[in-house]
C-alpha cells in the first residue's frame, strides 16, 4: 500500500484553506468586538434614560379655591441642580383650568415647598406632569 497525502500542495490550486480560515477568524473577532461595543452603548444609554433623572417630585397635598390651587410639593434633586416642575389642575368636568412651571434653584437636595397655581375656574385636582433640568 502507498500512503496518499490528503493535503494539496500550497500555491498550486489557489490560496490555501488556512488563509480562508484566518480571514474567517478575523471577521468573527471583529464582529464580536463590534457586537460587544453595541451592547455596552445600548446599556449606557438605557442606564442614563432610567437613572439619569436628576429632579423628581411628588404632590403631598393640595387645596383648591375658586381662583387658585395651593400645592405642597416635595422635590428631590442632586445638590446644586437647577430645574423646574410642571403642575396642572383640572376642573370637575376634566377640563384643564391651570398649568404652570415652578423653578427650584436652591442648592439643597430635598425641598418642601407650597406653590400657588392660578386657575381660570375652580380646580379639583393638582397633577404633577414632570420635572426637568434647566
């Protein structure tokens, strides 16, 4: 019996398989690195979207009169952050009767404050629409 080699001579029938295998491996590495970078980027944006809010607040109580609503707000923010919160009031039939932005420029991280929202008619609610930096 004779021993038959199963490998083709290098260079005789085109590029060797090892060059294709090296190119495939390089593409796989580049793809894995780009995929990992994409996952990190999406994670970073997601984290800042969820946890990046520097100002939050809640309505503790409110008291309505015919021309205004007094709203007790508790605002939590990073020390030194300036911003505003938007509040609106609705009438008994659901129509908006007042909306205003209230600024919070104090350096403290927790602020309890009563603000007055002027209304066009008697408001029956005080709703916090959101807080923003700025």
